[in-house]
C-alpha cells in the first residue's frame, strides 16, 4: 500500500525534513506515526498526497509511483485516499449532508448513488440525525466525525488522519481512534499522525516514531525481529 525507499527531502531554507526514510505499510494495516513538532510528520503526509516529491529516493502509494507520476494523474490518484485533518475543514455554509455529498459530487457520480451513500456513511459515524445541521451547530467531536464521513464516502483504500484528535477533548479523542479502528477492521488501511503518546498507548497498533526526519523506532520492525 505504501512504500518509501530511502526518501530524503530538504526545503529551500535548508531544513532537512526527511533523511533517508524507508517505510513499508501493507494493505489493511493500522499505523500510528508519532513524533514531536519538526520531526517530519507533515512532510511525510505531503509526500503521501503527492503535494511534495522527494529530492532522492522513491515513493509508491496504492500502486502509483509518485515520483514519476504526471500532474494530470494526481486527481485520480487522490480519489483513492481519504484525508481527515485536525481543523476539520468543513464548508461552513453547507449542511452536514452536503459537506459529505460534496466529496461525491466532484467525482460526477449519480444523484441516486449520492442519496443512498451519504446517509449510509453518516449512520456509520453515528451522525444519522445530524444531516440537516450546519457545522457550527455541532460539537468539535461531531465536526470531526463529519470530516471522517467525508473522507470515507468515496470508499478509499487508504485513510490518512493527520492529527485528527488535536482539537477535541481526550474522551472524544479515544472515540475517534476507536472508530478508525472499526473502519480498519473492514479492510481500509489507516495511517494516523499524532503527537499524543498517551492515546497511542491505549491501542495495540503498529507505531512508527520520527525524530529529526528519521525513523528512530518501528514497533512492527521489532515484532518481525522477535519472530
């Protein structure tokens, strides 16, 4: 699903964001990416979304070579990825239903399909009764679940959650990760970036730790060595 092969990235200001990163994530895995601010987490996400390309090394995601990819291929590639951000990024003048449906409308699917798919996804994230609400009428946790519904509505094979619990309280944070775990059990590969080590400790998942642009720990790698 994801393969980083000796990837490095230095920004024009001289910041070495990634330094010889090699990482492999299999289809169906759930992986936490942890690290302090400046560790390289944001650059890793940008690489996965093809917002940045490495200066050296290779990146493959979902069967696509992102280094050799042509610009016109990027939108199609991104349709296979769902993304949830820390700041929700909901459209404020659209209802919950329309925020989720918008992700489908840009792909030119039929209205009939949208009317069937959106209620199903809202029910999945326990928001069936909030379809007509505006984002500002929801709690932070509910807004994040709308963002998650929008990320899931296209049935992505890969879900990237970038600090999804950063703006909600600890109990709701647990609920969001628990929901991500349930989604993962259905076959979706989940990559969650976070700095909340206490939250990570609650779930028995693979943990990859970044520091100064390098992978300094990988719980899956330790497990393989133990075998």
